[in-house]
C-alpha cells in the first residue's frame, strides 16, 4: 500500500471562524475575488458580520447581494457532519496553504476567475495539506476512447505506486479512469467536484466517490452542502484542480474541452502542464496536440517522464529495461562517419571513404585499422568493407 497516512487533522480554527466561513461560502458564488480580498483584510468573523449588514465595499455587495440574508452556516455544518464531511478553512493545520498560494498570486496579478477558495468541504480521511503537497492532476475528456481511459488508468496507477497523490474531477471518462487507477495501486486520490460533496454526481460514480472517501482519499468542494452541479461550476472547479497540484497531465481532450481549461489555468498559475499525444487523426486528442504544438504543454508518454517533468519529486529512476544500445554507439564521431561511408558488399579505398565521409584521408587511413581491430571493418582485395554487427542482447 502506498497511501499517505490518514488521520483526522488537528483543527485550529475557532467555532466562530468556521461558522463565519461556512456562511461566506454560501452567500457568494465562487470564485468571488472581492469577497476573498475583503476576508483577507478584515478576517472571516468581521467580514461575515459586515456582509450580513451590507456594510462592505460595493464590489463585495454585488457579489453577495443575492444571498447575504441566507444564513445556513450551522445547518450546513450539521448536514456535512451527517455525511462524514468537514469544513477545512485557512485557519486549520490541514489547509493546503502553499499550493493554493498560486491562486492568490495569480489573482493579485490581475488574472480573472482564479481567486483562492474561502474554505473547502472535505469528505474522506486524507489530510488535504499532505495530499496536495506533492500531487499531480490527471484530467481529460468525458467522452473518452479506450485508448485514453487505458492510458489514464496506467498513468495514475504508476504515479500512485510512487506515492504521488492523483487529483482529478470525478467526471466520466478520463477522470474516473484516473481515480480507479490510483485506487488500484492502493494510493491516494482526491476528487474535486463542481457541486457539493453530498450530491451524488455523476450518478455513475457514486460508488467510486464513496470508495475514494473510504480508502484514504478525499472528495473536495468549495460549494455548500446541497449545491447542485452546473456547467459554470465545473469550470470554476478546474482552478482548484490546477492550484492544488504541482502539475497537470491532459491525457485526452478535444479542442473545446474542460480539461484544456484546467491546463490553461495551470499554466497561468505557473504550474507544470503536460499532455499525452494520441492518434494524429483523433478528434479526442486534438486538444492535447494543440497544447503541445502551441508550446503550452510538455509532451509526456510515461510515468517516468511525468515525474521528471514536474521536477520537485526528483529525477525519475533508470528504467529496468534501458533502451537497447547499438554496436556503433561506442564509436567516436569521426570513426562513425568513416564506418558509415563503408558498405558491406563492396570494397572502398581510403580516398573513396574520405570523399564520402568528409574526413581527411590521412585521418581515414588511421581510423580504418582501428575499426578493423574493433570488428567494424575488414580489408579485402578490393578495399575496405563494413562489418555489420548485431545489437547486444
């Protein structure tokens, strides 16, 4: 088993702070950058009180106008507890502060729709800060091919065996395959949702989400209990997948794909973006190919390449079966040129070899005997011939 140690984290937020953030998470639709900034300036308790009374900046009032009188904080915390979920806030030890700092920095630079979350609802035993410390996101199309699902599962399985947590969005297709691959390796996987953690969506992954939560992983959302899925929420969710991980791998994606949105966001956050190539005529891989062609993603084809590209995990180990060496790999550049100027079935003079190879004739005359000693050439009645040697087993 490669799962990270799981335990209920030590909470440091006060009840008042947690109630305040639970209220604020419901009254504004994420990412709510003005509200996030206001909470950063005033603290969650004062910010919540001022939002309730309307005594806040105009931008904050606009973000909270529709729901500021809806205070279900206590009910939300109780409802979450009934599904064994908890609210993790920045005041907790479990808060993944370092990974999410990229969202705050990007938002401060003027990048839109990437504000950090005010809190995260979490179901499952994984410590979110530990899981996000050295994680990789594996994302892709819902309408995936067998090729894409196989590669997604294999990649996630390989990452999990290296104790690298795998994050994804729990969608059908590539996301689901990634979660199953990580679970199959006994590793940690985290599903980040575009709806509340107590909503069984997608319906086909209810059992998968339960398995993730029950086996040392986590199901995460910034949406209050009972919040249904919506298209815009999945796009907002994508910034969390990108922000919580060190790198994002797009396994299979069309030109207009949510996975490409995640990759674009990851790039804007300064995170590593990678893409697996697919069949050149496959529309399902057109998004991956565009990312690679436009230099927005690094081409990767294996777990070793992913780990090496992310970098912070250390260099990938040498493969058990290294690439076969050719016999001529031992030759110096000039010797290789002389060797390649020879042919197996006809003899050539030193002058002919010099003309063909571009190596001076006096140097050719010195190299040909060396090639003969090493078993690469032989001198016959008609001149020098090449000896073709088999590759080592």
